[in-house]
C-alpha cells in the first residue's frame, strides 16, 4: 500500500479510502443493499490487512449503525492510533427543529453522538456532508474550530458543494483565525467530471486534499451499460446522478479493460487515481472482489492515449450531487 500526505497537512493516509456507507442495519436506512455487521466486519478486516488506514463514514449512514459497526471493528482489528477515521455531519438525524444542519447546536450534539457510536474520543477528520443555506458560515466554521480545539477532531473537511461556497468557508476561517478545511470529498468519475472546471484546480492551488466519492459511478463503470445490479435497481439517488450519462464512455472502459485483460473497475479507478490533485478515492465495497479490484488498480498506469480514449466521449452536464442556493 502506498501512503501520501493528506493535502498540505502532515497526516499520512493510504492511497485508498474505505467508504462505509454500505455497512449498517438496512432497516435503519434507505439502502436495502447495506451489509449486516458480520459481512461488514469481514470487509473492514480485509481492507485493514491490505494496508488501508483511512475509513470514511457518516452519522446518517443507516441511522448511525454504520458508525457503530465501524467503531467496533476498529477496536477488534486495529489500534486506534494507526487508523485515520472520518465521519460527517449535516443530514437529518431526528424529526423536528434542530434535527439536521450545521448550526452550532447541531454540530456540538452530533459530534458527541458520533463519538459515542464510534467508541472513540476523537475523529481524525470531521466533515460537513453538504452546505447549509440556513446557517451563517461564520457560525458553522467557529463551531467546527471549537470542536477541533476541544480535541474531538484533528482536522475538518467538506463534501460536495459549489467551489465558491468552499472558498468562502476557507477564507472565512482564515479571516478569523479559525481552523480551515483541509479536504474536499467531491463527486468525480469518468461519467461525471464537472469538478474539473473549478473545484479540482482550487484544491490544487490551496493544497487541499481531494477524496472523491463514487469513483466507479455507483458501479456503472464496472459493468456493461445494459447490465444492472441489485444496488442500481434500488438506488434512487444514484439514478439521479447518472440519468444523462454517456454509454460510449462505459464502452471505452470496457474496450481498454479487454485489451489490458483486467476488469473494468481497475480501468475506471486507475483514471481517478491518475487525476492530478486526487489524494485518495473512496472505495465502497459489498464483496471481497470489490476491494481486490481497488487494490489491483493502484499500480495500473494508463497511457496518454488510453486517457484520451476514456475522456473523449464526455460532454458537459448538469451539476448533480448537491443543491445550489436559489
């Protein structure tokens, strides 16, 4: 396993992140394909034994049960100080007022709840899951700064949003001497490349780590266009992400995979790994082979001609994955 610096910080992370959205009690969330604890633990152990030291979850994944499973697995399979543990805050955790968002109250409540579920005193990376239009960014950034100063998080990061929003948050923190975001968890793969316009160049310029989610486009890049999966059939959010995706891109992935005699997943993930500015893609797994493919993609180097073939069919598309303010 290769390890790299996390943006401009001194933190070292594995070149792959284990995404933990697929772990949890399916009855507590919206994903019927999530694995129970036994299945989740087997994949977490496989990832740790392969050298992956970075695990990413969220308070809202399967009603908090993803955090519980991840926390127990870390205690059983690893030393806490060897793991880079990340979670998120923003999505609704309870009905009624103050049950979601990025207010000072919500952040203070949710960091404590996450730490309890994870069974740890701190997280290495605390991320805002989305932008909160209803809370002043000054309130959010000061609250996150106080979470860091209280020792409950080592670093803070953000997930999908407009580039101007991310820049506003970073410069608000710097203006007041608060802890700034050091990472961006954004949506990037061969079927969705809108982040190349502003977010990726901004992150490279500012030394911000980039940990893309859905590098295989919810599995669509790992199989032929006319094939499906149980997850695709039930993943409402996933269907909204790739409703206008180009099958020619998937065909190009298949052609290169066949010529290389490797799986499609290796080719699609290798493209993300080679993208300038990308620190470590987040790999979701529900089968051991998913992790095996991800690990095998690490040494695969695509040629310039292969990259041109993969990128050639792409055309601009509507921004998806987060809501822009009106």
